[in-house]
């Protein structure tokens, strides 16, 4: 199993419950291993299985629950 981690900038969170909503939705998604959303930093780190899901689909899922998400450029 090949996995990847991506860091996403999240806009639209108003409280820690927002972060928990994002994590809950992502962790219920097939292919997502772990999601860790930090309300204070307004970011989500998500680990997923390559080939089962990609970061574009993860962004779609986050937007479906009402938040804006953008991949943070990796250096």
C-alpha cells in the first residue's frame, strides 16, 4: 500500500467543531487513512492511499461540507 500526505489550507472554519466535521467526513471516506485538521492554523493534513483517492477528490469532499480547501505548495 502506497500512501501520501498532503497539507491543505482551509478557509471558512469558525470553531473547533468545524475542524472535527472535516476530519469526520474525510475519515469516513474510502482511501483516507487519517485526517488532522488544526483550527488555529486553518490547515488539514490528510494521509491517503494512492490509487484509491487523490487530493483533488479530498478537496471536493471538504467543499461539499461547506469549506474552501487549497493544496499548500510543497517545497
